[in-house]
């Protein structure tokens, strides 16, 4: 993996974590998850890649 791409993915992860953290302890798992997913999508759209992101739980 290119170093730049690894750094970009770290930024995506950080953004999702920070967005979800704002909801920590509020008892609203779905809103926390939604905030994290939204932040992740915004950041992934800024990464210069040509591919398909597959996400699952």
C-alpha cells in the first residue's frame, strides 16, 4: 500500500472515531453509528482512489 493511501485511511478512521465519540455515554447507539458512518463517507469521498468500498458488520 502506498504511504499516502495509508495516511488517508488513518484520517478516515480518525474522523469516524471522533464523530462517534461525541455520542459516547448518551445511550443512543444508532445515532453514534450514523454520525461515524457519515463522517467516514465524507472522508472516503475525498480519498483519491478508483475502487469500490465494501463495508459490512
